[in-house]
């Protein structure tokens, strides 16, 4: 009788310990990024390019000197007027630099399905890093954001 009681108790403890096993836990945090509005760069969503898995951005260098962007980006969602960074699947990334000469534009495609999956309906923004020259020969990195809606 005692062995049956201990066996049942052990089984219940194992079941309780595994209660949350297999459940996906989504943890989002408030945005840590300060979005720049520095003169010298503009960022816009290419019309008709937004899908639940990707977007195309036009990045324009409106300043003097060459700016550059890389592969890094983050996706955030707006909830009650507050931006939250979406959790992503960790991955290795080679952060290539794409130079943009003064008064030139490039169109850069971002496919986030492998990092974020398919976005649900909501208000989002994509954040990219832009490295800009300073007058003294140094560079400064700014975060720029382009808002978009997922349907």
C-alpha cells in the first residue's frame, strides 16, 4: 500500500513538473532603441512590399559623405502606444556593410521569416543601424525606424 502511494505521488510530481513542457513562451521587452532623426538619411517602406514575412526599404543618403547600413535589424510591435521588441530565433549573421554615396538610394529587402516567423495583424516597425560620417573623420551609428502594418 505504501509503495503504491509513493508511486502515485512520484507520478503526480513528474506530471506537475512537466505541466508547462512544450508550451511556447513569448517574452517581449520594451524597446531599448533610441530612434534617430539625424539629418543625412531617410528611410521609407517601398509601396506594396510589406508581407507577413518580409519588407523592402528605400534608404536614401541625403547628407554629405558616404553612409552605410548592415544586415542587422530588429522588428518591434506597438501595443497601447508603446514599442516592444519581438523575440527572435538566435542565428549567426555576417554583418556586411552596404555603402550609400551622398544623394544616392538603395532598396534593401528584409526577410524575417527565419528570425521572427510570420507576423500577425498589427502595427510594427523595422529598425536598422545607419553609420554616418562626422565632420572630424569619425563615424556615429544611429538607429532608424520605418513603421508598417501587417494584415
